[in-house]
């Protein structure tokens, strides 16, 4: 297992949408943790290029995260009304599978050390094939029932995501359920399956790492903490917002799937976005891009976990070192 060879049980969570970079993954690897690349929203050949860029810089293992396509039932009338509400600069809502088959092809060709999957469980035959090529398969879960399903599919490890996590909720169906906090979910998942667990959600410092390990995790995956790393591609306005003492909330306003971010004007103006992923993602994409370009943190998604104010502006290696203190 890759986890057993890490100097520190620290995983850099994949950060889709811009913050993920090969430089960040390599820096975390060099510091003794496990770096990740985010394939979400990227073209397959761009992902291939980033994999090779990481391999040019480090011989250490790393991971690649892929979104599993899942078509939820969409209320077309509500979706149309929401897109009209966004105004004339909105994009065209559409369904797409995020280049799923092409990205599987990249994973097969490149034989990455770890492939993790989010939003659903990949087919068991995909899991078997990747494992046969020497790739560890990690599947993200948000409930004991999902954990059992992932174990049945042949997962090598589970990424256990609490409701306190920033960014998209990885639940296999996008439901308005309460969700479990990380510590409760860890204990329930450990009772449900016998697999290594990687804890993620609301961990922001060394004591949080210590708590997750004590609760049964083999390692912790941190995303928000690395958004302020020097090597991350995080938008400057997003970086600044992370340091402010502002609340977070779950919203579908930006993508049509529940995700946790710092509350801003866009979220407050669109409280009733329907379940429609990735249709709403494509509809809001030009609006969010324009807001990022002008540095308007009120107009795009500020993904962040509940403990976001614990994130510090520092090189990734320094962040890993601070977090690893709890692992001792």
C-alpha cells in the first residue's frame, strides 16, 4: 500500500478548478506526504501532461482524482428558470461526462500509483482492470452504505469525507440529507468495512490530524489547508477570503451539486438552485470566470471547509511539516 510507505500520513486532497498543480503535488511528495492531481474539468491530454510533469520531478508515488459521471434526474423547468435568472451572460447548460472514457485511457496508459474516484463508485470491472495494472484504487464515500458498496467493488482504500469538507460533497446521490461529521463517519465506516481509511473534511491543523488518526484513519487528506500554499494555483481573491472569519454553507448555486464554500453574494442571491450537475456548472462557468478575472470574490465559488481560517500562507513543505506534528 502506498500509505504504508509515506513518511507522514498526510495527503494533499485533489483541488479541481485551478488550485491543483504539478508543483503542489511534487512539493507535498518531497515533504513526505502524498500529492494529488485533479483531473476534474480538465481535458484528458492535459491530465496526461501533468502526470508526466510530476514524474519528471519526483520518483515518489502520487495520485490522480477522476470524477465518475452520474446523471441525476433534472427538473428541466426549474433548470431553465434558473439559467434565465442568471442573465444573458450565462453559458449553455448541458450534460457531459467530463471526458470519462478518455481519462480512464490515460490512467491505463500512465499506470499512476493511485487513482481516486469521486461522485460515485466506478464499475467493478474498471476497479479490477486498474488494480491489475498496478494502480491502487481509492473511492470517496460519505456514508457506511457507500463504504460497503466501494468495498464490494474492490477498492483498496476509502476516502471518508465528512459533511464539514470544502468543495463538492462526494455523495453518490445529491440529496438534501443532513450528512455526517467526519469523526462520526470515521467510526461508523470503520465498523462497516475493513479497509484503510483516509479522512477528509474540516481538518485544519496538527491536532485535527491527531484526532482523525485516533479515530481510525490511516492518513488524512487536506484540501482547504493547501489552497493557500505557495505552489497552489488558487485565485488571489479566493486566497484572501480564506483568511477572513466568514461562515461556510452548502450550495448548488455554482454547479448544481451540493458543495461547501464561503458564503458570498452569489450564493445568497441564488439560494434555490436545483439539482442539475453539471448543467449548472456550464451555465455559471462564464460568470465565474469573469468574476475571477476582475478579482470579485462575491461572484465566484470560494470552496472552503468549515475550518478554513486555520489555513496559512506558506510553502507546501512547511504546511506538511506543521500537520505532521500531530501524526507523531
